[in-house]
C-alpha cells in the first residue's frame, strides 16, 4: 500500500534533516517531482531535483499505526 503527502524541503538544512528522518524508516520512501522519482533516503537523489517546488512524498507502508508514526515524523515537511 502506498500513501502520498505533499511536502516542501526547500533548504539544504531541511534536506539534511529530512534524509536523516527517512533513514529511520523501515518502509521504502520515494519523492516524486514532476516526472522524476527518487529514493527519499538518498541525499544525492534529493539534490538532483528542483527543491523550489512542492513535491510528493510516497511511503510504501500498509500498517496503519506505522503510517501514523511516519506522518508525525515528517510533519514539519508536509503541506496541508
């Protein structure tokens, strides 16, 4: 099961924090920006996309409780 959220990680500091958080996830986590899809656990992958635009965070997790934890973990980056 995949779950998606709109996110913004528009500074170098936010990218570093974001990658540190994604590496704590057991689930696969992707970022989609336009036609590009990158591994959200890869700092080089994230720096290869346009950070000035909102992106989509996709978490591959079917466990509802785990997903809730991940949403809280990434809360500062999610655009409501």
